[in-house]
C-alpha cells in the first residue's frame, strides 16, 4: 500500500529575504493536500496549498507575499503592473483581478518577458520594453492561416513543433514560410 506523505513547506525569516532571487522563487507548480482530524461527526477537513519552487515547497500565500517583496526590492513594480495590464487585456476567461495578479506574479517569477520563446515576447516588449527588442533575433514569417507578414523570434522558429508557430495576427498555430517583407 502506498504511504501518503504530507508535503513539507519551507518558511522564510526576515534575514532570508535578502538571499531570495527570481531564479530560486520561480513558480513550478501548485500543490495541494487535504488532511482530516477526528472521526465520525467530529471529523474536520482542511486543505493546504503550496507552490513548488527550486527552494522547495512554499505555502501559497507566503509565496505570493515573497514575490511581491522581491519585486519591490528589485524596483520592478512597473513590470508587474505591465504584466497585470497585459493579462487584463487578454482576460478571455473573465478571471478576477486577484487571479490576474496571481498569474502576473507567476509569470514574473519565471521572467517570461525575457524569454524569446514566449509567443508574446515581441508584442509585450514592443509595448513595455522596446529597448529589449534591439537585441532580439526577429524573423518575418507569413503564416498559412492569415497569409500576412508577421514577426516572431528565431527562438520560436527553432522550437517550432510540426513546423508550426504562433500566428502574430490571429493567435492560431500554423505552418509558415519566411518572408523578405518587414513589418512596421
């Protein structure tokens, strides 16, 4: 029979906060565990939420607080605000403001805006950090779905699955051809 193990959470003291980085607080996945105490009609259930990081599992509310503190310490509040705004503009599931903030914190922890493989790397950085794009390897392609020239990064091309990339116009994954045209 399999033995159930409670996940152990890591807790941080004030002096530990200075050593925290985006790399070691990076959000990997959410964990949850239910526990019960008592028996019969006195049985009570609780649920524990955690976030797996390179440091271990951190209680979920503590992880969000640590990320907020790290962002503030790193003077990146403007970048978190940009991610929140970005998520609001693409809130197709009508998530709450609190959920959008949590998603932005998860994205911020992974430094998604620095990853050229991110499908929104070009539009996000063009809107909020245009200087980053000067160093990017931008390629113009014509996707089969819209048949219009659009920009993607070479890194997106390099990891294209089945010869398909994210269309900058409609958001579909489709095959593409390289284009000599440039986009404005």
